[in-house]
């Protein structure tokens, strides 16, 4: 599973038509070559993550964390995007990319840029972050840096904790080349039989359950660590007694771990998915990482046995697999981490004068509540909402979508408690959530055993919308309490993902959600909605209508403007609508975290489009769509990115924000993000992202995440004073 700490890479399904349709609807009035390549754009996103690891102004352990995130992101990119492209090339199904490039050329472009980035990543560790940690008292050392006392201590540790779990596998006529699992770190070892003089090969897997960096010593804030593979390499004689160790090198293999399920031909999706997850472990190799000192004899053997090409080999200075830096980044050294941010309770949900437990339902009845995580607490808003609903005797039913959550989640427990209390509970679980499939199957069955009605969505569609609906009996009538969010119902990621959520008792939203849940648990989505835009049938069309309205306003001399915040901007129809609006003079601001295929600043096409990206301690995850609308601003929030998969093959939902002060709050946030005084990356028409993090005097620009936390805390204090 990809770790929670990763900066969600926003990768699409490998079966996406991102590879398979160069354009949506051709527009003869727009120039050719108007899109940026989506795969290279993703690599540019991961380069921005790397730049945070390279930044000396970022605390040292946070820099190590960003290097680990970079590695984790790149692994997923190869397992999904590169694997999917290779599969389509092999089967002859790969069509040109979104910029008209042949699939083989795209693969060559990826290889070129990924090689350069991996070398830069390794250099960032060796020359920048490792020395910075050493200066702060955290040393990652080699075996040659140890004295005899250290070596004796580590020998005892090796014998007691490491040696018993190692499994050396010989390769000879009696022992075929072993299976190499994806993302495992391995040692390729050549030995000579002292009696026969014959050379042999062996493979040794570095145990993933052991600490990647073994602590050698600690004295106050000063600590020394040795990579686990270095410890093992210097005890190979214990594993091969009577043999002469000739050579050893680390290597790491990445496999295709994409899941392909033919849902139309599958009676039981859960059973099919479990079988496919087993198959995933044995996917074909797509990348081989080796240390730069590996000899040709060993490399030739690996190439032959793994059936991999030279282009797929990444020769790097050690250590390999810097995801291990996640462990180091958790060291308890507050001075080497970002200053702590403590989430506050949203003003509407704060306790009363007597510090009594807040009534979430009463607060929502007073007016729509917009919460902003992680600045405002998930536990005292979303979690409290569902926990109160589970216990409230007046609540008759709870309906919720669950895309990614944790197995020990209080959200899951609240649904179980509600079902056991006799309430009607519906959980729409997306078991196809990438890399969380196995976890989702486990707790989906746990919900079923408790009496929750568990459904798995619609055939051919992932259910990605973030919705919760509580039906409560009040005064003889039923009232709907709704939550529509931009992020998953996951208490763990809610601490590091920036997201928005709307709580409302508006009957229009309640009816919209009731209808949508009925269709998700029953049959296909066909109806239209009052305050929601829902994919796959209506969301793209609805957004294009809103964009075109701004274009017509500009052409008529009325106030016009568009602001969009997404994780990815790829969909050609949306991009072309934005180009047409820009040509009409509409100022357009795009705030994107990851992939962006729009080409801003091109005279005659997109000179009115500005694109910025922000990365930091929190993963910018919310989606906002704001329109000036001739002085009557409108805004939507929701789950959808501007990608084919979101708009065509997922159930997504955006909700219109009704309260003017909340629309203004979203626009204020946007204005801060797009300000030249805020630290961000700027996208040029050539597709190059340029970081702007300091002013002309070298002083750091505003960190939007720090400033937002400060503003939210001031809001809480001002209420307390009143």
C-alpha cells in the first residue's frame, strides 16, 4: 500500500483514455499543439516535490520526508501509468497521447525525464539532505565509519534480530532464478565455492518488516544510523559459510501493479478483485534500479532472468529505495520539523458558554457550515456529525460513500454503532480505490456483519464522490442533514490533506443526495439535480455551460472571471472551453497541484490564463470552481478533477455554495494563493514550472498554509472574545 504520508500523486487509471484519445471535441478555431503532455506534466509535479526536499529553508527532517514522498510517488507512476502504457504498446492498443505523440515516443520521453529526476533525487540525498541531517546531529553512516565497539554491538543485533529472518536463495541448475517481488530491496551476491572453485549466484531480500535504518548509537540529540542493507552486506559470510564472497550489489524491481477487472463479465466483484490482487503481485517487470557499481556480469544475469531492457534500467548511487526516509523523518526532533499546527474546531461547532457538548444538528439548522481541513478539525466536525447521528434516537437513517478510509476508523465504527442501534445504514464502498482495494474489502465485510447495507456502486464506474446523508425525524417530519466534501472520510489523511466540506440542512441538497444514493444502490444515474453537478452525465456539461456564461458576459462587457482549483487539469473539452473564454477576455486563474495540460500565456489563445501550483506541509486536495457571474458570484466545491476518468468513468459530485459569505471566503483563499506575494510555482507557456519562494531581497514569500492556519485560529479567538 502506498503510505499515508505520500503527497497523493493523483495518478489516473492505466486504462484511462488519457493515452487513447488525443483530443475531446476538435475545435477548428483553436491552434494545434495547445496541450502540454500529461505524463511529462506529472513528472514536473514530482520535480516540485523534489524541490521541497532540496530547499535548505525547509526543516531537515521534513526535507527527508519530501525525498521519501518523491520516491513513493515515482513508484506509483511506474506501477500504474508506465505499466499501462507498456501493456497497450505490447497489445497494439496504444493510440497517440494527448499531444499527438506516438506511445513509443512517450515512453522514451518518460524514460529520459525519469532517469534525470532519479539521479537528481539521489544527489539531493547524498549532497544536500544527508549532510544537513548530520549537521543537526542525525548521521547516516556506512560500515567503514564504525569503530570496533560499534561493529561488535551491531554483530550482536544482526545475530539476534536480522539473521533469523533472512532467506538467501541460490541460483544454480537445481535452483531456478527466484521470483523478485515488486518494490522489494534485494542483494545480488556472487560467491565462489572454496572446494570446487565454481562461481555461484544468490539473491537475498532485505526484510521489509525490519527498520530500514538501524540505530547505531544515541547521545542526546545526536544519533547515528546504518542502512539495513549495509549491515547485511557486511555479514554475508554468516549466510554463506565456506564460500568466498566475491561481490554484492543492491537492486530493486518495479512491477506492473495495475488492476484490470472486466466488471461486465464478473458476477461477484469482490471475489474477482481478490483474485486480481493476487495476480497483481506477479505483474511483469517495468523498471530495474541498480547501484552504480554493479558489474556487467551481474547486470546481464538480471536482464536475462527478469526479461527487462536496458532502457528500463536505472543505475543510481546508493542507497536505493529512499522511501526508507519515511522512518527517519518520524524522529522526535521538533526543531527539525515544521512548527506544529493545532486544528481548531469550526466556529459553528464550538462548545457553548458552559462548555457543553455541541449539538451538531442544531448548529447546521442555523445555516450552512463550511469547514476547511486540516485547519479546522475533522474530528469535531465530520466525525462528530456521524457519531452524534449514530447515537441520536431521532435519526432514522444514515447513507454514506466511502472511497478510502482506515480500518480502525471512527467513521466505520459510527456506522456499525448506528446499524446495531437499529437504524437504516447504507455504506457505498468503492472497493476499486487504487492500492486500498484489499483494505476496503476487509472493512466492507465488517460493516456487512454488523447489519450495514453495503453496496459497491455501479458497473464500470468508480464512486469517488464524498457524501453523507442523515435522515432525522423532527416534529413529525423528516429532515435531511447533508455533508458534501472534497476529501475522503479518513481521519488519518484528514490531518495532512487540505480539504473542504459543506454541512447543510437545505432540502434541495437533501433531495439531491437521496436521489443520488438511491441510484447508486439501484440503477444508473439519469436524473438532474438542484444544487449538485454530478458525473458522469452532467458535470462536464454543467461546467462548460458555466465557463461559456463567463465568456458571453465578457463579450457583452459584463463582469466575468473564472477561478478553478483542482489536483489535475487534463480534460480537453474543459481546457478548450477555458481557451475560448480567455480569447473573449475572461481573466482565468487555475490553481493546480499536479498534472496540468493547459498551456497558459499564449498570445491569441490563453494570455488571460494564469496557472499556479502550491505544495507544502499539507497536500492541497480541495476542488473549487468559482465564477464572477456579472457581480453575483457563484462557487462549487466537490470531488472531481478535470480528467477523463473523473468526468466519464466516475461518480463525482460538486455542490453549489449558497451563502454569500462562504463564496467570498473561497474567493479570498484563491486571491491569497494567486498573489505574487505567496510562495508558489508558476507555469509558463513552454510547460516549465518556475518556483517563486523569495522576494527580490531573498526574504521568504508568504506560506499560504501557515497563513491560513493563523487566520482560522484568529477567527476562533475572536468568537471566544465575543
